[in-house]
C-alpha cells in the first residue's frame, strides 16, 4: 500500500542514516539477515520520533482507520511509536491515548498486562516498530482482547517483508505498514 505523508521522505532518510545496520545478524525470530533495522535508534531520536508519529497517523488516516481511541503494543518496541502518535494526534486536536502491553501480567498490584487508560470496550490500534514474524503484535492483540479491547488494525513502522503481514492477516487483523524495504533501498 502506497500512501502519502509529507513527513515520510525525511523519516526514510533518518531511518537509513540512524537505524539500518549492515552486516550478518540473527534476528529475535532466529532468521539470519544481512542487515538489521534497529528502529529504536529512530523511535527515540529527537527528530525522527515526531516524524514517526506524523507518518503513522497519516498511514492510519489514509487507510480510513480513524475510529480508535488508543494505540500501543508489546513493550518495548511499540512504546515510543505509541507515544509519538499520542503527541502528534494531540497536536492535530485529536484525543488518542497510548497503552503498553507487558509480556506477562504483573505479579503484584492490580496484576494488569495492559497498562494505561482502560481499553475495555474501546477501539484500539496495535503498533510495532519493526515486524519480522508478527509475533509481538499478535501477543499484544491477544492480551488486548483478553482486556476487552476491539482491535481495528495492526500498524508497523517498518516491515521486513518476512511473513508478518500474512501471519497477522491470517489471524484476522488488518495490517498496515508505513515504510517498506523498497523505501529503505534494502532490496
């Protein structure tokens, strides 16, 4: 899916400059690759983070995914993406909250797995920084559904084109990505 965002060209430049590391690596999925996209180098960068918020909002708007009240995903890759969207939405006069999904429910206190504003009965978007297998967004989606959320889409900043889209769509979720390997000139 190609979409238009005035912030995307600069974001792509910054991801290439800050986050693409060339060399043989083994990804968390066990897949070997000749490069690694360490997106936290962009999601936590002073210039790139606001652009990520802008591009992700533009992606969701372009896809007609506007009827949601919160955004987030599995900690920690999704956390800065969700907060970037929260801040950019606020700058546009929109009320979108962020949430964090823990890998497991907390063993004390309220024992929550989904932290932040209550998501029960609310429409949400699951985000991820970089998707390889789709495992992290699916884990977040399962926890969110147990918490009563209604998932309207899964959106990732960079998709490695290694099967995440199919896995997520096969699980019944709409899948969107902002930046492709073609955008990053990694094909």
